[in-house]
C-alpha cells in the first residue's frame, strides 16, 4: 500500500474542501478521519490486499451517505491516476 494511497486520500479530501482531522498509517493499513461541513464524521480505512491492490472503506456519518462516499472515492481515484 505504501503512503501513496494515504496521500491521495488526504489530497482528495482537501480538493473537496474537507479538512482531514487525523491520519494514521503503516506499511499495511491506514485510517484517515475527517468531518463534513455538517459535522458528520468521515472515516476512510485503507488496507493492503496484495502488493498492487488496496481496499478502501469509506463511512460518512453514523449510517453512511452513499453519494458523499462515492464522490470521495471518485476524487481519491482521480488523485491516484495523476
């Protein structure tokens, strides 16, 4: 996984004007925590599946917000492809 996905995640949140509150990462996993303008918690869990595959789990708010999660994922993927 490396820090590339974590960096792409924090940059994607910044692009969406969402402030990253905390980032914890090692070589195999990471968690990025942020808050929306509506004060909903965003938690993005990053896990290395294989040396070339990473799993992202995005949770917005207590019950999830699929459109916001998909927008965040889209922005992360954009950052990874740049």
